[in-house]
């Protein structure tokens, strides 16, 4: 998600940038003190949301908004100003928000929630993992099918552990709820690891896995995940959490309780 921030005063621009980055952890921010430079940037880069001060030297925020919409009709405009008299003009431009300074994180969260043109918070990575509700993995927006339900459960557990190395014994004791030294279970586990690798490799996504002799993990930076975004206080993820986390797995109940306490 690309976010443009324009204010001709350095201190308000820096404050707004910090606040927006605190709300939208996945966003890439681009701040400008000169509207003309912001406009040049928008001509060669897609902008999802533009936070614009109104009273600026040269081109004001209303004029800049019109120019940005000429470039990209779906850019979301959020005005940031110390003056209330421009509200009618702002909303005539179909602005997504009109925020009066000083601007709080809560005001930004509310404006983001009601964008005129909703923005996909996960546009950059092929692999997206959903943990809220039931566990699912999507490759290029298509759900990945697993031949074995336990294979999917293995991946779910690794995702919940957020990149921590999980020993074979740990995974077996959680997924089967049995002693890990049982040879039959150990053999089933080896088949699961092979099946998981094969399934991910079939869609060129096996790079999300770390495999060692007696342990496995995922690389969290290789995919987007609502659970990870929630823990980073991302507004989209927090709003999307409805009290269920990997609902099909009993071992996920403790983590779900932890998430509920964070709201």
C-alpha cells in the first residue's frame, strides 16, 4: 500500500508520517513538503491513499487532490487541516476523510476504515495466510488444496509459531496429542513433511518453509498473514478479527484467548 503525505511544514509532516506508520504497519509512506514534487511522484507511482494539507504555498491541497484524481481516479484523498471551512469543497471531491489537526491515530483508523475506494492491505505477496476464522492459505488469491488434512494442520501450527523452530517431537505431541516416540506416528509425520513440501512446491511456494534435520519453521517475511499483522497493531487486521483463530484446531484455543485479551 503506497501512501502519499503532503504538508508544507516539516514538523506536522513528520508527525503525520509517524502516526500513519503506527496505524498502517504494511504501508509504504512518501512524504513531501512541495505539492509539485508529490504530483510528479504520483505520475510514475501508484498511490492508494493521499493525506493532504489544504493551505499550502503555491498549489493548495484541493488543487493537488484534483490533479491526483486526474492521474488516478481511485486514489483515496484524506485532507488534514487546521481549518474547518473547506469541508464542503473537500467532500465535493469525494474525499475519504477530513481530519482536523492535531490528528490522532484513532481519527486515521476511522478514515481508513471508510475509504471511498477500499484498498487491499495485502497486495505485494503471492502467498497470503488467513488465520482468523478457519485456517486457509491462498496462492495468488486462490485457496490451496491439501490432499491430507494433517498436512494443512502441520502448516497451520508452524504459522502460529511465527518462525520459531519446532522440533519433530513438539509437532507430533501437538497435532496427534500422543507421545512423539511412537514409531508409527513418526512415520506418519515424515510423510506429512514430504506432502507439505510437495504441495507448496507445486505452486512455487516451498520457499516459505525452513527444514532442518529435527525441526521445521516458516519464514514469516515470505508471506502476508492476518495474525502477524494483528500483533503489529495493523488497523485492517484488528478490525477483521471477530473472535476466532484457526477455529478448526483445538490447540489454537490458547492463542485465541490471548488475542481476545489484546482488544
